[in-house]
């Protein structure tokens, strides 16, 4: 990262980021500054269009992406420049810049990029690298003298609307930079939580937040367990470190209720609800899933669901240290009964070749994203299967079949 008024050594990361920004800039030039890769480019309003002395102003809207760059970008600016970009917004503004501006041993005494937020001091930057800042109503200034050898910079700017739990009741998903792969982004799924064996300090089953006090899990995850030795971990991602997120918190359990019809020898009614001691505070990183109130009888055949867990990566293999996700297809009950003859309509089956939930994923969610609301809905709870990633489907508890039971064991909770 670039530090104030210092010349920074070039790193491999800096090179890669600069290359990425340059590619974006090429697209900006090619498409006449109307659209870029990650959002709509909203050009700043020019107040004074002189090349070397320029002033711009823009009101930032939440959720939009803006770009600020030097005159002549993606090429280097030349000679004297004195430009100001002034922005206003009701929200916190995040700035991510790639910078290559001449620097000297004694600091930014000639060329400089300065950034100031409301209530803060002016910070000058020069050198080569990246910087990430946030604040309110930023003012960015570029200064270079006539003798300047030239430089370049590109800043991506976003105004972020603060999380408001009243605007989204359930099922929100945090946007992350993870692309592809099986590891989730940090707190990408705010409803995901884990059952912890307090004696050994390990997550042994998954569970899903449905309110500020309740989580849903599989009945076999709490069967014959001493609830005083169970904890519910929320906001977790990497179990080996406490530095990747500040949302992680462990709650003790007040009580757990298994469905009265659950039997270890059967594959249905594998559902339980646990109440924590205290209450969760919702945030962008921690919050409830949506329950399928409007889909009590839906089988969801043909849809794709996300299955989450910290379970084994393969049958009998090593346990995952980070939260994993896999996309599975929901198959018809008729096809599933070929493998599980006693299957009832309170279950849901999934299958995708070479993909599956595994041991210690039990109790975790099957999440369907409602195409209308885009909220995540808990359509199933991981229950049982034959091996992991085998040629047989896996069975989950169909949450919709138990909506009435969930409401009956949570007195005083107004779900709708």
C-alpha cells in the first residue's frame, strides 16, 4: 500500500493491480466512457475543462461505481496539472487507487495525489502502488509542475449504503470478491452458523440462523448431547484464525428441541431448533435466512441450491478449515426412492456428479435464491447420504414441511 509522502518499492501485487486497472482504462477509452467491467461509469461534471487546470464535481449515489483518473489516461499525464475532483454523498465512500506518480527521496515535493475526507487532514501520496481509504465527501487533487516527467493514477470510488436490517428482513447475502472455487467469501452467507463441541472447541455440525434467538439444525446433531456443552458459533469463516472477520461470536445454548417424531433409524423428521442465551445483533455479516412460508408444499425439483459446511472434503478425509459451498441439483422424489425406499414427502434429495455434502456438514443449510426477491431461502437441512460425492443422491430435511412445527415451538415469535 502507498503510504503518505513516501516512495514505495514495487511489488508483484502492485504490478498485478496496476495491470488490472490499465485493462479497465483501455475499455473506458474503447467504449467512449459509457460502461466498464464492474458497473456503469458515471462521468464527473466538468466545471472548467482546461487540460492542465481542471475542476470536477459529482454527487455519489449508493451502489454505483465511479472512476477518477489523470488527464490522458491510460497514458501518463504530462507537464503541469492542477486538477480537483470533489464528491459529496450521504454515505461512507470507499476509494481504491492504483498510483504511479514520481517521488523523491525526501517525499512528494513535486508531483502528488492528495486526498482529504470531511474532518480529516490532507494526505499526499506519490510513488508506485495501491491505496485503500474510506471516509465521507472526499476531495482528490492532482498536482504536477511543468518539469514533471509524468505519471498516472486510477481510482475506483464507491459510496456504500450502511446496512439497515429494517429494509431487508431475511436472506441477504454479502457480496465478496471470491470467484469460482468451493470456498465461500468471508461472511458471504450471514445466516450460516455452526454447532460447537465446547469441550474440544470444534464445529461438529452446521446450523442456520432463523431469528435473533433461534437456529435450525438436524435432530441427529443434538441427539444424546448435553446442551450445556454445546455452543453456537456465528459470523465464522476460517476456524484457524480470528483475524479474517470481526463478526465471529460464540453463544451458549438455552435449549434444543428435536421433532417428536424423529427416530435415529429413520430418514425423516431430522430437524431440531435451538435457542441461544442472549440475542444476535444483525449486521451485513450476521443475519437470518428466509423460511419458505410461501413454499410449504414445494419440492423444488429442478432448482439448484447452495449447500454450506465446514465438513470433510472427501469421505474419511481431512476436515475443511474454511467454510465451503457446493451447488447441487434437487432431483425428483421418485428417482430418490430408488436409493431410499422409505423416503417421505418431508424430505428433499440432491445430486450432482462428483459434488456432495459430507460428514460434519450435517445440520447445515440448503439455500435457494428466490429469483423474484433475490433473498436466500432455507429449503432444506443436510441430513444423510451414502458416502460423499458418490453416485447416490443425498437426503435433506425439507424445511417447508415443518413450518407449522417451527412456529409452534417458538411461542411469542411473530414470523410473518
